[in-house]
C-alpha cells in the first residue's frame, strides 16, 4: 500500500472514532439493553472474602455475588459475573464492559465525579468490638483498657486520636495477628473493620465480638454509569424491597454473621 | 534519584525510638543472664548429669534448635493461653528468648565441657571433691573460657533475633521502626536509623561481653 493510501486510511479511521467517543453524552438505557440481552453483566470481586472469593469448586461466592444474583433475579434476567480487581472495577464500568459494579465499593468525591451510586446495600465500617460482658459505648469508656488494632490501618490512626491517654493500644502487624490476639484472649477489645470481625465470628469463638461503637462508617454502594436514571431507579427499588422483606438481612447473616444495621 | 530524604520525623518520634531501645536492651539483658544460666545447667545435665535427665534435656534442646524462633514465640504467646497459661507480650518475649538462648548455649557450653581434659576431673576426685564441686570450682570457668567467643556470638545473634518480638506487639526497637514508618511513611529513613541503632547495640554488647570475659577469665593465655 503506498503512503497516500495509508494516511487516507488513518484519517478515515480517526473520523469513524468520533461518533464512538461522543456517544457517551447521550442518555444510556441499560435496562432496555439488559432486557433485550437476557443477561446483566455485573463486576464482582474474587479476592476479598466475604464480599467475593472463589470457592473450592472454583465458583465465585460471597456477599456481592449473592447481591448480583438477587438483582438479576428481580430483573428477570441472568447474572453474568465478571471478576474484577479494586484497580479496574471502575474502568470496566466506564468502558461498558459491565452494567453494574457490586464490589464493596465505597463512595467518595473522586468516584462521584465519574460514576453514579445507588443506595447502600452492605455495611462496611470500622468500629470497636468486644464481648457482651464489656461495656464501651464511647471512646471515653476505653480508659484503662487494653485494645488490639492492626498497625497502620484506619482504625489505628483514628483510635489513636480518640482514645483516652491511659488506654493501652496494642498494635499487631496484620489482621491475622489482631484476630489471634482476640481469640487467644490476649486482648479483650479490638478495633477493626466489620469484615475482620466477621472472620472472627466465623471461627465460632467462645467470646463473640459485638460492635460497641463506630469509628468510621463507609457502607458499600452499587456503582453504575452516569446518565442512566432508569437502571438507578430500578436497582434502588430492588434494594429497598430486599431490605423490607428480609432477603438482604439473610445475605448479611450468611456472610457477615450480623444483621443489616438499621441505618444502612 | 527523585527520593527526598527527610529525617524531621526524628524530632517527633524519638520517644518511641528511645522506648524501643530500652525494651530491646531489657530483653537481651534478661535473656542473656537467664539464658546462659539455663544453658550451663542443661550442658551439665547432658555432659555430666544422671542418665534419666539426659533424654529430657536432649528433647528440649533439639526441639528448640530445630524450630524457628518466631514459631516458638507465637506458640508461647498465642498458643499457651488455650492451655490456660496467659501472659503479656513482654513476659512471652522474655521467656521465648531465655528458652531459645538456653538451648543454643547448652550445646556451645557442652562442647567446652567435653573439651576439658580428663585430668581435671581426676584432680577433683583426688582432692575429695564431689562431682558437683568439681564442676563448680574446677571445670565450669575454663569451659566457658574455651567457648567464650562462640557464646558471645550466640548472645548477639539472639539480641538481633529479638526483633521478631515486634510480631506480638512487644514494643522493641523494630516495633518502634515499624510504628514510625506507618505514621510518617518514611520507610527508608525509619529502617536506616533503626539499622544503625542495632549495629551500635551489637558493637556495644560485644565490648561488654569482652570485658566480662576479661573479668571472669583473668588467666587467659596471651595470643
């Protein structure tokens, strides 16, 4: 092919790309696409139990997978689960590789600028946990007590700020150290995320960690593309119905061993 | 290289560093004194002790020498509570270091005892000394003198190995370095400074042990 034909071809390709790049300005109607296709593509995690992991039979399992199946069921379509990582879940949504992102997604300003969020569907918080026999309604009640945290985590930084001066804070190198310290009775109170507390509860310990007070609340939301009011409204409706009829609570009990908080 | 070195955090976090140094020094002082004592007792048991005691001590020594220190520490701190034996992390760290140094120094000191010429024991018997008196007055100090450099090295190894007690939240020097790194995000500077401090502590400990050797074994043959 001679040089003139090559450049002509490149210019035609560039011109053809323009409608593709400008098409995102229009309102999307994902609901109609999904109904026509018969499947809804949902991005789910596969490396973050209990929200998403791979079972021994190599099938994905977790809170987010159950949520995806619930939404697909209510929409009357099949769920096509697309495994993603924390780094690529939003780009997958933006490039239309998936319709929804259900991946323990937290809401913040940078993400709000590029995607939309539905109502919250899963609790995700850092708090202070202790057995029922311990009373600690606020940070001031921790005076004189020993509390275990994972070094460098958000709970560590926040707790150091709000705990009284005579609280003894024991910092372990990782979540496993903190869990071991609680299970072996080395510390009675731990400050950690609800996911780690669920991991402790899953081991059926004699002393069950209960939430005493919240340090930081960052529930999980479902992510979807901007300018898609139909899908957003429908998913919010499904979430609200699931909260009311107890099916969301069943998922929370199965994977987090606690009920859905009332203020979710 | 675009990295900007910054040691300003030293001004903010030096109390944590000082506490870490203090805890590390305490750990090795207690560990060395009781560990070497345990080592002498076990070496005597294996070399000169009654026949029923030898397998017991051998089992202990071989178990400790053939398992990692971190596993021993985790067992004492996380495992023993389920058998009803609860203890704080400083106690667990001390006990783990004493048990560890005891096993290794037992083998080192036993080599010194076994290198003692038979004539020394016979001299003790001929002076109507009991076997224990022979050990205490005639054998033990020359045995220690023979293996003193190796024992010093082992003590320093255990001091440097004490850095793993940071895993059970004992606030030693390594824990201080990790803590500073997780607050200031200055990993290179934090670990560089703590490495220098460990180096200084090791050199200091070697000098102290050399001085103790000079005091304990005054008739050491000149090189």
